């Protein structure tokens, strides 16, 4: 009986550790691309129209995007020097960003 109880406790501890490790791997996939910011901190303002297919930003920029009258602000802080992804990945729920690609260049302060 003692062995069965010990095995159950060990198994529960392993599952709990595995669960927390899984959660810490990437709890927020958007975090790899930056974070939401307040509109007052925006360095740039970009309006996304029907013909917009891409936008260019720099790593470290804070940009306010306006899409169909709805706005959101994003501070770009990517893990790689250069990155490309769909704007829809960072747009908040309710904002239809369409098929716009964001190209993030390395920060000009650190270009060598």
C-alpha cells in the first residue's frame, strides 16, 4: 500500500511539473512579436486600406494601426533581427486586418 501511494504521489508530481513546463514554453505566442501599447506612445501611425498588402516597421517601433476605423497600437520587439508575419497575428479580436504582412527590420540603432 505504501508503494502504491508513493508511486501515485511521484506520478502526480511529474505530471504537475510537465504541465508547468508546457505552460512556460510559450504561454503567449504574441510575446515573440512584441506587446500591445497605449496609443499615446506611438511613434508612427499606419492606416491599413483595402489595397494594403504589407507594412514596413523597425524592431523597437511603436505603431498605431487603423483598420476600417478601428485602431490598436503595437510595440515591436521581435526575437530575430528581421521578421515577417501576418498583421492578423497581433490584431486584437474584432479587428479584421486581412492579408497584410508586417516586415520588421532590425533596429537602426543597432545596425552595424
